């Protein structure tokens, strides 16, 4: 998430450069950044192989049953 920037912030930064209209116009055409959604079944804080009930997984981080949350980190199954 650290490498995402809002469209408004990018336009503000670009406006400080020479010929900002060209840069700002191009930035306005970009779609808004969307964060990746990681569901509990794919999160490293749960056991994605064993749903507990109703498709929910036990979350070690939060000590509760979840479907998704903002603290999720993708599990590496290498």
C-alpha cells in the first residue's frame, strides 16, 4: 500500500513542473488506484485450508472469525 498515490496528490505534484497542464491531463485519465483485496482464506494469519464454519477462517492476528480485513497479508505457499 505504501506505493499507492491518490490521483489528487499526483496532480498536485505534477502541477509544480514546467508544462503542468500536459502532465496533469494525462494523470486525470488514469483510473484510480485500487488496493488489493486479500481474503482470509489467502492470508498468512489464517489456516486457509481449514474453514471453521460458514466459510469463515480463524484469524490468529485478531483472534476471531473473519472473511477479510484491512490487516491481511498474502500467504506465500512456496
